[in-house]
C-alpha cells in the first residue's frame, strides 16, 4: 500500500500542460505582382529534402564549405556549448537518483602483554565497509523532474542553435564566395574600361596635337580615364576583403585553385520551392530552439509550484564490520541508520517570488517565440519578393546594357567623323559602365537570393 502511494505521488507533476501556441503569421505566403512568377517552381524540391551538397552544385564551393564546417571557430563554439548543455542536463538528471557513497577502513591495534589473557593474540585487526545514502530527495511533487525537464529543453535548444549556426555558416560562405566572384567581375570590367578610355584618350590627344580637337575635349577624355583607375583600385580592395572574409569563414586560407574567376565561372545553386504553407517555418532551427526554451519555461513553473509543498529528504547508511577480511561479506556485524527529514516551506517570500519570476519568464519567452516566427515569416516573404522580381530586373538591365553599348559605339563614330563633340562620347561611356556594374550587382543578387531562400527556409539535411 505504501509503495503504491509513493509511486502515485512520485508521478505528480505541477507544471502547466504545454500546447504549441498558434503561429502569429498568415497560413500562406504573400501573393501579388512582386511574387510572380510563383514561388512554387515546377519540379523544384523542398529545402528539407536537399542536403547542402546537392543544393550547392559548384564543386569548388563544396570543398570550401567542407573546410568551414571543419575549421570555423563559431561553429566549434556552438558545438562546445552543446556539450556543456548536455553535461548540465546530466547533472540535473542525476538529482533524481540517490547519491551513494562507499567507504572502507582498516584498524590494527596491539595490546600490552599484561592486559591480555593466555591464548588471545596481542594484535587485533578490524575492517569495515560503509555504504551511505547522502540527502536523497524523494520527488513527490515533481520539483526535481521539472528541473530535469527544463535542463533537457535547454540542451535541445542549444542543439538547435548549433544547427542554426551551421546553416548560417554554410550560407554565408556561399554568399561570400559569390561576392568574391562579383568583385572580380567588376575588377575585370574596370580594367577593360581603362583600356577603352586609354585608347579614347590617345585618340583625342592625337586630334588635339593636330588641332582637330579642343583642350576641353582632352580634359573630358582624361576624366573617365582617371575614374577607371580609381575603380580598379577600389575593386581590388573589395576583392581582397571578400577573400579575407572567405578565409575567416573557412577557418584557413582557401587554396587559389578553389577561387572563382567570376560569376560566369561557377555553377549556380539548385532551384528550391518554398511550398504554399508557412507552416514550414516551424522546422527552422531558430524557431525550434525558441520552442524548446518555451517548453523549459513551462517546466520551471512546475518546479516553482512544487516548492510550495513539503520535501522529504532521506539520509542514511549501512555499515559492515569484521575482524577478518574474509568475513566482511559473510558473518560480519551490520549497522543500519536511515533518517527521513521533512522540509516544510511554512512561509518563505522567496518561494512566491520564484513563482512570479517563472511565470513572467514564461510570458517573455512566449513573446520571443512569437517574434521569432514573425521575423522568419518576413525573411521568407522578402526573399520571395526578390525571387519574383529579380528575373524581370535582369532582363531589363541586360537590354539597357545592350542599348548603352550601341549608344556608345555610335557616339564614338560621330565624334571621329566630326559630327559631335566629345561630351556625347563621355556621357555614353559613363552610362554604359554604370549599367554594366548594375548588371553584375543584379546577377549577384539573383544567386545570393537563391542561397538566402535556402537559409530562411531552415536549410536542408546535414
């Protein structure tokens, strides 16, 4: 009967029952002109179905990502935090079980001859073994189990945080790789522009020397020449900084043969589908981590509630003594000493304060969980808006570049034929260079957006 009562009381848990809160976002992704074509690409796989090796198809990028996963210090710190949380969970879980201590001792005593009787040995020996239970709390009202549950949820949240760091690391490595390729494209474009401007300047200089061009034309021809030199230095700087960032992410110097020459030199990521329902957000590791912390907050309320009830702590020991070592597990004398101790929180303001704190923490963490979902929804919606419009921007920009090329060619011909002054050539050249740089930016944005969509949908299998 008493055993059944202990089992019944041992199953008591005062934590509020957890139910997943309703997501404070629309059930489907936004619709409208900005989201055309549809985010559901025909035949495109869902992100969760893809490993990162399948999504990032460029083999050189795959090798750099592998370096980052092996060497990046941020990811290493995240993994160490997981190990720490696992150890803390083990400590808290151990509170459910009695702490058993084992001790052994030996004593040897020599007695004077005049104090012994004939036939008795002058030297006596005594051995003892003590088995003790130190402060074992019988968890009637689930206080320890609630604390153990909170430690478990914190460990699981830390593991999801590690996954989140890993996804961000992979995505950021890919974006930096793409940015380096774009910087090298812009550098090459600036170098080609410099060559073109040097040729134009030399041509104007010859015309000036023979009196066919004015000094103003010469100064106008020198302006884009010097501008191109500034652009070359600037994009050399950008390319160097992108490479430094890539080395930091990889945790080591990236071999030269793995670096891209430009955007045309790499294989783009796989097309993925965002699906129709925003429920996919619940699989994002940052949202899963927030939910684990929310469940841990519920458990802490249970521990705070249990603190209002009596606690029974059992202490005791079992001792065995013998004159012979061989008798310790046989005919030695045993002593039993067990004493339960009842702890009654008659009136402790700290208990009430702890309950109020745990309830406030639960509301705070719930709000953080909801804010995390809202932020994730916006990230996906913004990424889908870019996905739905970037193709049209690229097409229009490519047409603009083609038109600027023709304008520059015709302006140069009219100047050479003496129909127009050099101002028209200068304007056409500057417009062409600007349009070409914007085209590179848009090409980078399209590729980076594919990576971003992969990231904000929670990444793939790892």
